[in-house]
C-alpha cells in the first residue's frame, strides 16, 4: 500500500514537472516569436528610411543593418536579400491597409465617405510616409521596376475597391487615373487631401445623374 502511494506521488510529480517544462517552453517560444517580429519591423522601418533617403539602387544591406542597429549576419537571419526587404517595405506601406479599406467599404456610410475614406488609406496615408524624403519621387518607379507583380496586384486591388464603391468599371478606371494626377507635383499632405475631396465630390455628386 505504501509502495503504491509512493509510485502515485512520484507519477504526479513527474506529470507536474512535464507541465511546468511545457509551460516554460511555450513562454520562451512566444518571447522568441515576439522578439523576431520586433526585429523584422525594425528592419522594415530602417530599410524604408534608407530607400527613401538614398534610392533603392544606392542602398546596401550594410546601410540597412546600420540603420536598424543590428549586425549583417543577424539581418540575413531576418531577410535573405535586398529585394526581399524591399518587398516587405512595399507590403507595410500599401498592402497592410487592405483590411482597413475593406471595413470602410462594408460600413453603412455614404458613397462619398467610402470613396474618400478608402483613398485616404490607399493614397494619402502612404504619401504621408513618403513625403519630404529625398528619393520619394523615384520610389513608385522603383516599385514598378523591382516588384512588377506586387505593384500590378496592388493596382488591381485598388481598382476592385473603387469599382465596389462607384459601381462602374469605366468610371472607376478614370477615377484611378485622376488620382495619379493628384500626386504629379509632389503636393503637401493638406493639399493632397483637399484635391482628393474635390475629386471625390466630382465622382460621387454626379453618380445619380449618370445612371438616369
């Protein structure tokens, strides 16, 4: 009887130890994942600064590592090469806003509010991140040249959002072209926002009359 109790107690102790070890392992895994994500975000932020300061062609991995304050070997553990880092910068600048845009489109608000809100996310907010940087003017061309598939996918997504709001493909295409023109002279943020308001007014105020 005493031996049974002893075995039972020993078994319980082993089970408790295993549970504690698993808990510690899960906690360490969670911390490592969190640290890895923080490092990834730091690299993307540093790379964006470098690309917008010097232009893609003049930026080296050493520049990005120095800006992120990490070693080059550690940088290679996060991203394999400069193009992969540039892809991550593109995703953070543009693709990360898709969820917010889809919420705006699904909201019970006017067409005007949807169109302006969607393009505030898709155009104005990214421009806020780019504005005033030495190489901001060449950034879009670099995206098209280095990331043609990602850029094309972004443009298709933007067209789809616009069509979902305006309801007509041709009209949506014209609006998208007009938006590109808003950025032609590298405007200040407040100016860009005012221009967008005017453009949205034009495309939503006459929507009803065009359908008649």
